[in-house]
C-alpha cells in the first residue's frame, strides 16, 4: 500500500502475487529465504501496475495520518511538538508523492520496512550498487523538496 497508495489496488497486487507464487513455487530456490523472493514479486507487480496506470500515486493512507504517523515514536509530546510532527508528516507525504515509483519503493523498503541493502537488492531485482544509487537519488530529491517547502513556508 505504501507503493501504490491505494488500498484496493495494493490488495489486488498482493492477491495476484500469492497466485503467482502458487503457480511458480517450483522456481523458488529453497536454499534462500522466502520473504525477499515474495516481496520482490509484490514490489515488481506494484511498479508494473503503476506504470500501466500512469497516474499520480500518493503515499498516505485512506485515513491520512496513519501510514506515516504510526512510524514516529510516541514519547508523550507536547502540543507544540505534536503540531510540528504533523506538519513534518504532511511535508514528507507531499514530498514522497513527487518521487518516481521506483524511488518511492526504495524509500518504503529501507525506511518503512527496515530492509538492508542486500535484502532490498533481492526484492527489487537489482544490484546493491543500484539500490544505493536509487536511495541516494531519492534522499537527495526528498531533501531538495523538503528544503524548498521549508523556504516557501518561511
């Protein structure tokens, strides 16, 4: 859902991935972990669907704050800190939707699913070097977008 930004579409992608896994389980190398193999199928299918649809994809959930909001630590923040966090979540959400789906997928895998470079490379079907490049490009773009947003606010 973090890649497609559409709960229904994400559910369809995952359902199709389970069907694909069932059909291709013979191709699975049981000496390797199942999770990255399955996630690679899900992420690739999500990216294919987005390419076909050629539509803007947002990263926040149907209820707005939940996708990003539950990722921030809850340390009983004061009202001012709560407002600052809400503004930051909004700014990050707005910046994330401006990334390409591939960059967004890399950010989701790394920072939302806490995957390392090797695992991400396996899931995305690219080299670790390509993962590092994609993450660096996504972080640079996010930094530019967030700085420009901050400048506009001031």
